[in-house]
C-alpha cells in the first residue's frame, strides 16, 4: 500500500444492460461486477440464473422483449423464440405485463426498432400504463428516427441505449431529463461505427448537462464484449464528462453495498476508477 494512503472501500460494479444467454456466465464469479441486469431473454432461463447466479453476483432480469408481431428482435439468430413477446393489442399488453410480474421481472422491456415492424401508439402506451400500474419501470430499446421521442411520449422510464441513430433536439433532451439512460457506448466503438459513437456521445453530454441520469451498462453479449468490467465503457463515460461522485454513481452500486476494497486513493476520473477496479479485491461477507 502506498505510504499514507488508506484502503478505499466501495461498492462493486453494476452492469445495467447484459444478455447472459450470450456469454459464459461463470466468468463473472467473484469478480468486481456484483450485479447484472439481464435485459431480454427466455424468462424460463432468466429465473434460473437469478436463483443460482455466478458466485458473488446478483442477477436481476426483465424477461422477454415486448414488441409488435414481426418487430425487433424477431428472427434474429441470437434471440430464442421465447425471448420475444409479440404484443398485438392493449389487452395483450395487460396480459404480457401480468406475466412479467408473475415471473419476478423488475421492469418491462419494450423494443422500438424503426427498421422493423413497430408497436402502434395505443399498444405502446398500454404497455407503459400497465407496467406503471404494476409498480414496474418501462425500459425501452429505441433505435431509429423518432423512436426515442415515442418512448418518452409513452412514459418510458429508461432508454437501454444512449440514442445513437439520430441527434436529439435540445427540447427533447430537456423533456427527457427525468429519465435514465444506460450508456452502452462501447458497442459503437469499432470500424464503421464512429458516426454512431459520435452521435451517442453528443446526445449523452447534452443529456447529462440537462440533468439526466446516465448509468453504466455494456450490452454484454452484443459482439465481443468482455465478460466482467468493460474498461472502454468507463473510458467513454469519462469522455461524456462524468467524474467524481457522478462517475462512481454511474458505475458502482448503492453506497450501502460495500464489497470491494483497494489500496489506492478514492477514484475521481475514469482512468483512476479503472485502475482502482484492477486493484480491488472482494471483502469477505459473513456466511
């Protein structure tokens, strides 16, 4: 330990956007990631993962994607049929939300992908209203022109990706400031994707400046994402401008979940937080 520097104890990492069915879940055991939120899979599998998670990891889940018949991610090779719930009417929306509640989901996941069939406004609104009546937040995959605005107008609580397909107006960002956005910035950081990354970074900076809440999530399982801490995602949160307590709140769990400690000063920048996590070890918990 450096002279005069006490060990700093902080909560573990919470990854608020993963797809555990697409990764080797065992690699998460007893690492710095202490909670993951699975945002779309076969609910019969997700309940099992939550009941018997990797050692030292809490698994929360939403159950399936709720989408229009033929909507995203229908037909995708990576998505099991049971990971997609087709919702054709407001009545079907009520039934779908009731199933999420019965299955122990913590939120209702809705997919709005402009490249595929879209939920009509009345069904989208019914999903949001039924979820809120059941005490569940609505988390939305909004992709394509106008879909982030539709999510906001319907009453969504969270966008599961920072919007990357369009530049949102300042008025829309101001209206959406009470929402939470999950970052997933690093999935755009590759060949041929730079334009999407730049749009996402600009939208994220203006959202944070307007008072919006931006949190760490990696979309783990979407391409060659690391199973564990995604250091590039933290770097990009730093590029948005998050530092200090704001950065720690975005990446780490609640203050009462003290599970990691490292012989380094309190991290204040993205680089310092990455270094701290590389050095951190688990604090043994009583059995």
